[in-house]
């Protein structure tokens, strides 16, 4: 609506302005109809585009066989579920077995333990910074959240291996992690305060490390209470798809992944599409203080344009291998229907407001960032080009179609930020780009978010 000059002032909201906008609203029967519909049915119910619901079919020209859908429950372990879901596909294929679930609780335990050490090391690193400095406050904000990144997943598998789910099953707090995280975070913040106090009163570096070790001993014990103690070895008994029985005794978690997965996770590369001015394409990036295993593999991203980004995902899928990915799952989605589509809701017409932003603007201005990790397990090609993608989620079988989601190709363009692909799919120019020294991003950069 146009505002009369008499209502414009130096910054305060005047009574004249309020009367003008109120009168304009009341005079429109369309405004009243929108208000009645939205207050009664909610914005999603009013804005839902029925045509989009019909068009987003759960049929795909190319699909990969997967195991039973998994359920992260009330936890933020999607990145672990997605990583293990890609790994189990390789285990099933290599050993001629039906895909079975791997223990997310096992890796959750070691991720929490390693993150505790990683956080305390950062506290020691920043011991001379003011407590209210931006970096210290960022470290203290969420030292132990459930989320993670692909390279953090690789660190855990390389250091601790993997076990089947029945070897270390779910617990009450693995699937309901909030209260566990609150208590563990309290312990870490207490330890941070003591470390900084010890430093300020002249404690030597060895004394700080000794105190840190005592905290980690307490932390291990607390994690065992919440998640159970991780196994050191186990017996692996199974029947293959031909009905032949196999027994492998006293396997360590390392031996299990080495003998049965037969995949080198370090051959896989995190490729991102972040079209912001500060991140030129064809460059590598890392993020300060983003990690879990001290001394482990750093988070590394290769930024490419959306065309190359999509071609890499497609190449891996068409070879029959799933694709781990990170996205902003809260955007333009229906949980119940399992649909991710930019045309799913016509919010602009429903509320008579322009809402358009570019992908770069959404990243720069806090409207979007990576929030969730899932797995691409199929694609529908029309005239050789993708128009929708099959997604294996980890929210249980009651959402979507038996737990699977369908993603439109336009949604892929706008809200997909990261894929993990084998190096063999990268053309020569991107392999060369991968070897350059990465630019270090601030911890609060949107690419520093955890899935």
C-alpha cells in the first residue's frame, strides 16, 4: 500500500500511520477473507498448492535398494544416521546380505566423548581471551550439540570403527537427548570455568591438562550411564541372501568395518554450493573450531556452482551409490506428506506479500543454513534431466511414504548445500582445486552449521 507523506516521520510509529494502515486493511474484503481463513486453518492449510502435491509422485526412474527406514527420534543425530545408512548399503552389497541397521548409539557415545575433549582444548587455546569475547561466547554457546558433519563422521569411524545396532542398541537418552545434553553441557561449562580460573591464578599447562583428563574420566562415566558402555569386541553371526550361515567371533569395531565395509571413507569429498560473494567457486574452505576429534581430519569443503553440484550428485547415484547430503529441511516442506518442493506453499498470494530472496541472500542474512542430513537414494530423469529426487530420511516410517521423502529439482537448487561424493566423480579442474590451501571461515559462518 502507498503511505501518505503526512504519515511519514523520522522513525517512530505515529497514530496517523496506524490509522491509515488499519483503515486500508478494514476496507478490503480480500484482507478480511485471508484473515478469516488463516486464523481458522493456519497458513500452511491456506497456502498449500494442491497441484504440487499431485505432481510430486513417489516414482523414480533410477533407485537404489536400501534397508529399513531408521528413526533418530528426539535427537539431532541425522548426520550419523545418514552416514551409517550409506555405509550399510556398501556392507550389504559387498557381503551379499540384506541391509541391516548399524549402531548410531555407538558413534554417538564416541562423538560426545571426543567433542568434550575438543571443547576443553579450545577453552585452553582461548584462555587469554576475555570471557565475553565473541569467540569464547561462541564456544560456550553449544559445546555438545548432537549435530555433526561428514568429516566428523569419518573421524569417528576411522578411530572407533562401527558395530551392528544389536551390539550397542538404542537407550532412553540416545533417542531423547535433550536432558542428557543439558547435564553434559553443564559439566563442560563448569570445567571451562575451572580451567580459566586455574590459568588466571598461574597454573601451568601441565596442570590444565591434568585437570582436563580428570574431567574426561567423569565424562566417560556419565556417558556410560546415559548410553551404555561401548563394546570392545563382539561376535558377528548372520545369514547371507543365499541362506548360508556365517560366524565371525571376537571382532573389534575396527575389524568389523575394515572386513565388511571395504570402503575408504577418506576418498569421499564434501562439495558445497554456497553462492555468496565471500566464497568464490572452485575454492576450498574450512571452518575454525568446527570438529570433534582432536588431531583428526578437519572439515573441508569444495565450493562449486549449482550445475557442477548437481552433476556430481547425479553421477554417483547413477553408479548405484547413495549420496549423503546436507540441506535446510525446514524450508517449503510437508513432514507428513514427505514432500520438499519450492511450489508446495503459495505464501506470497496467501498473505499478499513479496518474500523472494536469492540463495546467497538467504545465507548472508540468516534466513537459511544447513539444518539436516539425509541420503539421496534415487532420481527421476525426464529427457535426461532430473525433475525429482528420492530421499532416505531418518524420522521413522510414519512420515512421507514409509519414511522416504521426494524432493523437487527446484528445491534441490535452492536449499541443498552439501553433498558427499567419491573423488573419482570430480573432473580434473575440481581435483586440482581440491589440493589448494583452504580458506578458514569464522565459526559463525553459515557453512559452519551442523547437520
